């Protein structure tokens, strides 16, 4: 479904290399884990796939193919982002515009026109919010982002994803900045979406999260992929020392749970 | 930080311009070919020549000399003004912002009132109240501008005060005074430099504006703004009398502005 | 919400009172004895009695606060007293001189907006490019010169060398174009920087990235960034209008426009404290009102600004 081949990202003047020679595949219904420490290039890779990087600041080479069509150098169709590939970002508190009420912002991705359409939209939103344990829709749509907690906002993002129903979801460190209860709920939802056939790229630095959700794993360090394979292969017999350290640093494995 | 300054061409250019003006101020007598106040009616509006490189004005005075000495007048008023302004607004703002609570609230309300008067207005009104003209200009500008500068300094202090390292300082037993002197102030100094560099150019422009309106200095003083006073009658015959002093103001103020803005880019870099 | 607006309005009233008091205080600092000056003008060599008479007539024998209250009470009713200079009621001359100043300032505001917004957008979009750098350089130059000098340059260019505009006068609208430009150019230079900065901040923020990621159209994103970036610009435009009116004296002098600024300068030079008081008060009140309007517009763009404490940390 998604094929990344020899992707390289440099700063505009080619002085710094951010990501080098990254290649991986995500098949239908598969989940790939991009694992690594902060600064290893995982987020940049995923932003690059979604064409969110400003070409004035970065030089990008390589190929990204979506369903066998090259998407790196062409003009993206209008409904590509959000509907084909979706994203959940790391920091929910800054993910929404601070001065616009949430309801209005949520409408923006959908553009319901006319009273009936709007009514239908809010009904769907209500359903989606209930599924992530947010029962007071009225409060949420009339609030500004800084009036809600990080966990709530993260759940709103998940609800949005459910409504859009993309074929591939990129979850960028979505459990890093939230409380344990929200993390539990988010991981549960992601599992459900995976069971419904959605492909995912899960970006995380925690092998525990990766183990739960992923089929394949790519370990990144300093902009390169240093290990790539099925998740349990990587876990049980890591190919190099760095991966070993990462694995053992995950709480789950330290306790000997797995 | 000094290395960063010298690596930025804009900062270097600005700094050079500032230094050039300073050199003119200090060594004016050496550079000026003639006495700027020497009146020679017979030779008024003379063409540029060896004796008068830029010609003479309507009273026969050497234009170039007046321009060079004009730097002295402007700087001698501007420097102490900005110095006192800096000290007053920084002190006041730091104390009030750091103390917080009621003191800060009162400061905000008082500032609101003072800021309701446009600075130029205040300065114009006050200038007339003083006997010694140059002193009057200085005090007026300080009285008018302190609020605006203090407001900006307050913002910086508040931002610094809420940074985590201050909490660490307190926990390790630092006294409040020490925190202010050793941590807060040194960390806002770069921002203050930006503020007062660009502020300096505003002061230069303000001084020339008062001179232009005849509100400050004695008539006939060799000062850039003052030289423009009678110039509107000359707009057809000798437009260059208008252009030269303005260019001097431009050079001096732009030097400070360029330096200040370059400094701002260094202190607050924006990622692309 | 209404509670917030009322609180803001109360603060506004408090500020207005403070402004009037401060104005009165500043003008009272003049070392000139107005009673003496007027007596001299009337009687050439006034006796002690005559001076005292004049003093009582002008109400200058009362205490500071009594004078202030009297003056304020009258001022609110539109009675500013008579000019020491001309002896005529100030209010008439004031109204007459406000008209040209307002036209000039209004036109200047129009030009400022006309220059600030497109050039700000252009600078931000072509950040780091040739257009950006040129606009920046031009901006620094415009901010480093007094507005009256720009006025002179405009005169030389467009009235002397090219006979498109008249040198002086305030008859038709055309006469106000050059002065308005002279006022607008330095103001716009500063505004362009601020707007550019806000736009760049807006476009590089997380919420724009996430909005793009979930498929929000570029038009809607532009709208969001505008709501984000406009408030600082609106504040500066409001302040700029006030500054323009306050600093109009110099440009009025260059173009011989009989506006409030000129009136003020004449009054200052002739120690006509009463007129000075009146002019300063009116200008200050306008300044406060315009800033209040700017705050209201910002509240529409960013409703949370009302609930934020008035702390200048935006």
C-alpha cells in the first residue's frame, strides 16, 4: 500500500542530513512501528510522507508510492490528506487553533453545507465522541482548546480520525504526552481500528506500545533505519546493541512481563 | 554572542554606521572645514567649492560643517536621554514585574493612564516648561517614553520569571535580590540592547522633530532638524538644503536600527 | 462575557479621568504666569491690582484641584474657555482645525492598511527571498527618517519636479494625499515587520500542520492564520492612528495645513496654556477611544483576549 524507497531529507542547503536512505513498506491492514529516540527522524519521515514539509526549507529525494502511484513529486489531490492518509499528532494542546471554538474547527475538515448536512455532521460527531468516552459534546464544541485537557483533546483527534476513516493512519507519539488512562483508551481504540482493517504507522519510543500494536518494526537512529523486520523478531533477537538497549529500556520488558 | 554579531553582515554595517557617527561627534572640529556658526552673508548659497565642500546656507554658513557639528548636538542630547530612560524604565519595570501582586496591578493601571497620551504630545507639552532648552527636550522625551519602554521590559521580566530555572534557583536557596541581579537581568540584557538600539534612533528622530518645530533649541543651532526649519521656503531654489540634513538623520538612525534589528534576529531566531 | 466588557469599559473611564488629570498637570508645569502675560497684553504695564484682577478672571487664583474640577466640568460641556492669544472661544477653532487633521489621519490610516497588509503577506510568503529583503531594507530606511522629511521629499518629487500636486493648502482631497503618504510610510514600515512576523508564526505553528494533515483546505487555513496574525496589526493600526494625530504638527507645518497639530504648536510657542490643555485633552481622548475600538475589533477576532488579564503578554 505504502512504499517508501530511499527517502532522504536534507536542509535546503544540504548542510545537514535529517533522514537518510529510509525504506520500508506498509501493506494492506499492516501496522508498522517506527521506533527510536527523540531526534531520530521518525516524525520528519512521517511528515514527509504526508507532504507537510515546506519545500523551501528542505531538499527531499527518493520515492514514496501510495498504491503504486508516486506521491512525492506530484500535486496531491484535494481529498488525499485526512481521507486517504490521516495523522494524529504528538502534542494535542497545540494541535488546534487557540482562538477558534472547537466545534467550528472540527467542521473545517468536513465542510457540511446547509442545515441538514450540519445536523448530520454533529450526530456523527456525537457518536464518535461517545466511543472515546467523551459524552458532553455540547461542552466540547463550545470550548476553546486551552479549556480542555490534553487527554480529552487527544481523544477528540481520535474521534476525528474515526469519522474520516482513512486507509492509513500515522499515529505520531500519540501516547507520549497524555495520562495513563487516556493512553489505555487510545491504544484500545487504535487496536479496534486495526481490527477493522486500517493500516497504521505507529511512531513511538516505547517498545511496549509497539509490541502491542505493530506487525513490523523499523528502528531508527540518527536518521537511518538500523533494523527492520517483523516485530517479534526484532524484540527477541535484536540485530544490534542499540536496539537491545531500546528494548530493555521499555518498562514492559524490564519487568519481565513479555 | 559577540562572535554571532560579527558574523552577521547587517550587524556589522549597523555598528560601523554608529561608530562613524560617534567619530564625527568626537572629532568634529577635525573633520569640519569651517566654523559651523560663522555667518558670512556675502557668500550665502555659494556653490560647492574647496572652501565650502557642500556650499553654504542662507546665512553663509558652511553646510558640511553644520552637518558634522549637528551630530554633536543630536548625540549630546540623545545619549544621556536614552541612558536615563533605560535605567528608569528597566528599574521600574523589573521591580514591579518581579514583585508581582498589588504592586504590579497598580503599575499596570498607572501605565495604562500614561500610555493613553501619545508620547509626542506629552513631550511637546513638557518642552515648553523648562528653561534650559536642551535639558527640557531630554526630560520631555524621558517622561513621554518611559512607559512604553517599561511595558516592554515588563513583558521580558515576566517571561523570564516564569521559566523553570528560576524555581530551581529559589530551591537552592538564592535570595530574591540575587535572582534578579544575577539571573533575570543578565538574561534580558540582549533584549534590552535591541530595545534601546532601536529606541535610540527614535530619540534622534524626536529631537530633530522638536528642533524642526522650534520647540527646543535656540534658533540657528547647527542641528539637523533645525536646519530643515527654514528650508520649506527653499524647496524650489535649493532643495539640497532639505536633502542633506535628512540624509544625516537617516544615516544615524538607520545605523542604530540596523544594529538593533540584527541583534533582535540573533536573540530571537525564527526557525524556518 | 458582558461582565468582561463592563470591566473593560470601567477601566476605560478610569483611564480617561487619569488622562485628563495628567494633561492638566503637565500643562500646569509651565513656568509662565498666564495672568501676568495676559495682563501685559491688555494693559501694557499692568499694576498689581490689574494682574490680580486678571488672575481672578482666569480662575488662576484657586488651588490646583479646584481649577482642575472647574476646567473638567466645563470641558465636558464643550466649553474650553477662551484662548489667551485671541480671546475667542477655543471650541470653535478646535472644531475647525480638527477637520483637516482628521481627513489627513484618516487617509493616512487608509494608506497604512493599503501598504501594510499586501507587503506583509508578500514578505512572509517570500521569506528570505529578494522581495522580502528589499521590503525589509526599505522599511528600515523609512523608519529611520522623520515623517516630515519624507513629506519634503515627496514634495520635491511630486510637486516641484513633477507638477502633480500643489505645494500647500487644504482645499480639496487631493491636497491631503501627499501629507497622508508622509504619515503613512513610516508607520506602515513598522507594521509590515510585525504582520510578517505574526504570519510566519502562524503558518509554522502546530495547529496549521495538523489542520493540513486532516485535510482542511488552504483557504480555511489562511482564514485561521489571519485571525491569528491580525490582532497585533490591529493594535498597531489603532495606536498608529493616535500617534498620527498627535504627531501631525510637523507634517502640517510642511504642507501648511491648518490642523490641530499646528494649533497646538502655536499655542505652545505663545504660552497659551488654555488652548494647549484643550488640544491635548481632545487628542488624548481620541487616542484612548481609537485604542478601545482596536481592542473591540481584536475581541471579535480572538474572543479570549477579553478574558486574558491586561498584561501586555499576548
